[in-house]
C-alpha cells in the first residue's frame, strides 16, 4: 500500500499539499490540467523531489530515509530512456545489473521479460530500429526486471496513438496484476483512467480535488471534475 500523509512541497512560488492512499496491487490514475502537480507527486514518491513536511509510506515503510535507488519503486517516463548504442536485450538487462555482468539464468530472465512484452524477436536490434510503441515495451520490460512492488507511470504512452495506447495500458495492467505491482499513472486522457484504473484522483491547483473508485468517480463527478472534463 502507498500512503501519502499531508505531503507539502514548495517550488518557488508554487505549493502543493497532498494526502492519498493507494491499495496494494491496485491501479491509480492521476488526471488533471498541466501544472496541477501530478508528476510532482510521482517524483516525490520516487525520491527525486524533496518535500518540506508530511510522509510517504510504502507497505508501512517511511520513504524519507531512502535514496531514490533504494526505494521499492520503478518509474516509466514518456521518454523511453533507452541507450541507442545498446541492443534491446542489453537495455532491458540494465534492470538487473547496470554493469551488464549477468549469468545465464539472468539473461534468461531478460528474454522472458521480452517475451512478456512481445519483443522476443527483437532482442539484438538497436532502439532506433523499433517503433515508438516497441521502444516503450522495451522500457516496460526493463521496469519489470527491476522487480519493484511499485510502478510509477509518468505519461509513458502520451505520444502513442489511441489504439496503441489502449494496447499498452492493457499490457501494463496484465503484467502488474501478474507481478503483484501497485501502479500510479499520470495521464491527460480520462479514458485511460476509465479503461485501466481501479482508482482515479483529480489533481488541481496543488491538491487532490476528487478521488475514488474509477466507476463512481466518473459517474458522480464533482464540479471540479465537470469543469476539467468540459
């Protein structure tokens, strides 16, 4: 479970205070206008952004003493962050060991992860030979191999077309359920939340304006959600 208690963040003259609970193994979507603080929440959970007060707990553990590399979190960005001089398999293997010194069993895990994201025949290709969707699949495979219980998605599929984005969301949901991961996803597309998320939160002006199970969230919108949806 992820629990954010009265988290306060100040960036220049902008401030946000957030409390949010996400059940273990569930999928939470953060929607809202640009600049509302959605990505800020993810960066705080991952440890990339310091906060002034409040606490972040993952499975009961306070994240404050932990550096980003030590937190039980993987993060997937809109930029796939693949190294162009490495093969797809090597890029994915970084999720196990940054030195790429893997034993036979670990390399098998790499190929198993590529199978899961339907890239089994592209292990030796360079990223430039892949489509945008395939590059994001490779990034997802690397995140899977890190075996962290929390997966943070910062609009990783925003540049994809509607059909491909839908396919990627289904793939993420399936793999997360299989691996028992908890997901928090930032998206500008409410339909993504309807499709994949168990829980949706509207982030607006540095605060959570509405949160709840996705079905009732959209069925019973607050005035803030109505204004955002148009």
